C-alpha cells in the first residue's frame, strides 16, 4: 500500500538512523551473534507509535500515542521515546499492564499453542471448569487437615491470581485472601469461585460477540479519517 511505503517505512528509516548499534546493544542485550533482523526490529515496532505513520487516519496531525503493553515490551518504547524529539514527534505514553499468568503457575506466561495453559474466550462452561479444576496451580496444602491448620499460599495460587483480575469487589477479594490463607477456604472452594466468575465473564462476551454482524465488522474495519 502506498501509505505504508511512504509513511510507515519512512518513519522506520528515520528511526533506524537515530539508533546506533551501541544504543541497541545496551537496551536489548544484542551481541555479535544476534541476527540482523532482531537488531532492525525495534524500529519496526516503534514506527506505529507515531500518528504520522497513518495519514489516512490522522492526516498530518501529530497526536500523542498511548501504548498499552506488558513490561517485557518496555525497552522498545523507551528507546522510541528517546528518539522522538529528534524526529520532532511527540513521545508515546506507556500504560504498563500486568501479565495474566498461565494456569500452570503464577510466574508462567500464557501460550496460545498450549491448549491447557489458557482460558479461551470461545470455551464452553464445561471446558472452563475442567481446565481450572485440572490444571490451575494450587497454593493449598497436600491434605485438608494441613490446609485447615496452615492455610494456603495466595502468592502462588493461580485461582487467586485470576480473581485479582476478575473479582470486581476489592472487599470481597480481601475476604477471599484472608479466608484462604487462614485455612477457612479450601482449594476446591477457591477454584469454584473462579469457575463461576470466569464462566459468567466468558458467557457475556460470547453473547456480545454473537451480535456482531458482517455490516458491523465492515464498518469497524473500514478505513476512514478519525475526527480528533
């Protein structure tokens, strides 16, 4: 497309001229074994954070871009912010989001290639229940007696971590945490709370998605100037 060749690639080339290998090496840890594609990629990721890359949407307006991203993407946009003044463009603003962990553990990362590490938005209530009961890592103890005595560990319990995202009430979440850590709430009961919560969330999403017609999709995806 002509606008891509002229604007996006144009910004990519301008960004590449502003970043030397020494800067990229310090920011991303590149060395002599790094592939050339990895070294060039920061400029590719940076270019869409400038409104001048999309003249068919914004014209020639220089609009600040808000980039929601996980912390692992931070280096790309830090270096983008460094070069923005040299391009006479506004620095993008970052909104750091928290990872939703995989079911296998609080320190793991979801993968779409692993069918049991994620809750899919197209999953049925039965599949959601099976995934959580079977695969959600537990911070509970090995026996009911031990759990009642010592309580569970919410720092590693995946069901609790998910409820931090999906439980709308902070007071209720604090109560769940206290009950689980004190042994009042068992692992199975905690998973049941999550299953009910996630099932309702996914059900509402699926109902809204079913209302999207081809006409709605076409209107959303069509290219048109944005009035900002």
